[in-house]
């Protein structure tokens, strides 16, 4: 579940003083066992110059700072908006905290997978590649995200994000439904085929489904399911 609990604008001067055009995503582990809601509440409630954009736990993804504002999460000071500068984590990256990293276990595993899926979504949203995903350690050397690093999984973590970015394709269905699609109007059949062709071209569904349609083997049940899948991607 995604929701937004935004930092009050009156605290921007402390927590998010600069406007930002994000260029990276920075991954953190909280080193705590609190929920995302508690982490966000604590961050908003104190007056420390420590902040981040999003917290992720096993149930929720909560955004606290708009992505057009900076946050203090990388330990590289005021930094720079120059993409070629070394100290730019605080000024150019979206900070994401993964909860429950202190004790790990099932809750942390689910939280990390939720973060994988959310980061993949952000990368697609911004049109970025996996090279835009950084660890806290990249900016100032801090051993963070500590659990991912201690378990030597940063490489596999990035690969999971890449896999999550790939379009999901339907598996070949079993032939149980004999209700084959039939058309009495030629133009209607052409319009349906064009709809499927566009979905294939955009990698929303596999080419198999278009071939099945051309062989007059696509059922009405298949088509209804495909429409739902295409609308959700």
C-alpha cells in the first residue's frame, strides 16, 4: 500500500530546504525495527537536520517529502546540483529507507521486496536505468544499507530491481474454454487485432496472444483477461 504523509511546509527550512530535480535513488536501511509509519512520524516530529523521502516496511510505502525537495539522508553536506560533483547525494537523490533491518527476519524480507518493487516503479516512472540506484555508502562511505551490505547482496538487490522492471507476460493458458471469439463485422475484428498488436508492440503481452487470435483460437475469456492485464500495465 502506498500513501503520503507529508512533512509540513513550515519544516522545510530544517528538513528539505532546497528545490530538487532528482537524478538518483539512494537506498538505506533504518538500523531499527520500527514500522514505516513510526519512522516517518519520528522524522517529521523532531527538529534534527535528518530526513528522507520514503520509508518502506512489510505493509506500506510512505512518502514524506515531495520529490521536488531535497532531504538530508546521505551525509555529504550541502552538496551540489552539479551531476559531475562528488557530493550530490543530498541534493540530487531520492532517499528510501527500508525498515526492520536491525533484526531482519521475515518482516525485513518482505519490506526489502516491497522496496525492490517500488524502486522499479520509480525507475520506470522517471525513465531511468539501474545505474541511477545508489547506496548510502556511495556518497559518504557510511556502511549503509547495512543489512544488504553485510549479507553481500547489493549486486543481487540491483538484479531484482531490474527483473521487476521487465514487463510481465502471461503464461500460455491451458485450453479449457471453447468459447472462441467470433466476429460478424470485419471492422470489429480488425479493431480487436489492432488493439492486441499495440499491446504486443508495447511489451504488455506476449506475441503468442496475437498469433492465437490470428488462428481464431482466442477465447472471449482470454480477451477479457488480457484487457484487464493491459489496463493495469
